[in-house]
C-alpha cells in the first residue's frame, strides 16, 4: 500500500508573513524530510543559513528538506517530487499572495498519490482590515480567509490589544469553520500546522505542553466506527486544532483518521500502523480529560 503524500497549502496576501512561517517550519523539521513548492524562488526566500546546495530548480536544505520551483506547472512538480530519493514525507505548497488557495487545494485533491492535509492562511494583524477593504485587493483577501482550515493571525506583537481583537474578529467572520491561531514571526509548533508531526514520539496517555497548545494521547484499544470518530474530531463540540491516529473497526481493519479544524478524513492503513490517537487543542480551553470522555462515549 502506497501511502498518499500529504500536502499543506499555505496562502495569504502579500506581506502577511508566509516566508517567516515556512522558514520556521524548515528550522523545526526535527528530522522529517519536508518539500517546499514555490511558484518561483524569489517569492519565498529561504534563509541563507539553511541552504546546503542549489541545482537547477531544487534547493537542498539542512536536515534533508528541499525547496522546488514549480513555475506554471504545479502538477508536473508534484509528480517529480515522487521521484526524489529519499522521498519527502510532507509537501508544503506556498501559494502566491494573490492566489486562491482553495482552488489549489482542489487541484491537489485530484492528483493520485497525494492527499490534502489542510489550507493555512497567514494574515497580517496590522493590515488585515485595510487590505480587506481595499478596492482592488479586498475580494482576494476575504476569499483567501474563506478557504482556510487554519488562519494564522501573524505579527500580533506589532499591534495593541484592540487591533488584535478587531483583526481576530474580522478573520473569524470570513473563516467561520477555521481555527484562528496567533503568532509572532510565523512561529508556531509544526504539529499544529502539519499532520506529519502529530503524535511523533508520543507515550500513551502522555500530555505535551507546546506553548499555547496542549495535547492528549489516547490508546484507542477498542474498535470504533472511523467515520463517526472523524465527525466527532472535526466537530465544534471538541473544537480541536488537529487530531491524528490509527484505529481498528469492528472487522479488525485499521484506518488512519485525522482532522484539521472542521475537516476530517479516514482511509485504510497498513496492518502494522501504531494504534492510538493524538488530539491537539488551544489553551486554556482545551480539556484533555473531557475529550477522552467524549471519545469513550462514542466508542461505547
């Protein structure tokens, strides 16, 4: 069974801080081989101290990550990524500042061998309202927000409390089903943005503090309905940022179940997949015990 390669689309208007966020992810790849696709290298300047070598349209980055330029042919670039040895474990596709990430995500979802992990929209806390009200760019800004699974309200250190709250409220009015996360310089834990990081090195029952986030790991040693679990993980009731795990159904088959904000997926998984589930939420509202109880109630 060939595992689909997860793709996270990162979008947002010009100057929002996509570059800072991507460089932060590369600096914190923790041994995972990430591939970053950009329309052109000039659109996403990788920090120079991360670059090991550059040849043609590929930049090799410290830690085994790569950055590739796809120009006008995204599908061909994704196909070429499959030929890399060793292959990447996750693709970050950086959309141009004026692109609609939802359309990109739809195209990726049609490609064999790839699965959509989520759409992350970066918004500048200081200029969001002004950009959204702009005669020419406003429609693009609001449509980008509407495409989001996660909105990263960036540069919150540069604004006062009122502006931060106003920008957050405005973002939520368009990104109604998205999780809203605050950031400075695009610095967020990779596990809240990329599912490939969720649950790494977890101990059953352990909780891990990741700044403004908390998580709980559940053993999932009883069979369950993967679809029902996916619905619950993506529900407003649990209000999780992310969840990922492997569960057995009533017939003993293993399924990979994951969610990001209000979207979830379930697919067949290899027999040797590690059974268990990791759920990540925002502090201070996250209650791991309550999450565990609601999942236990579902399983029965």
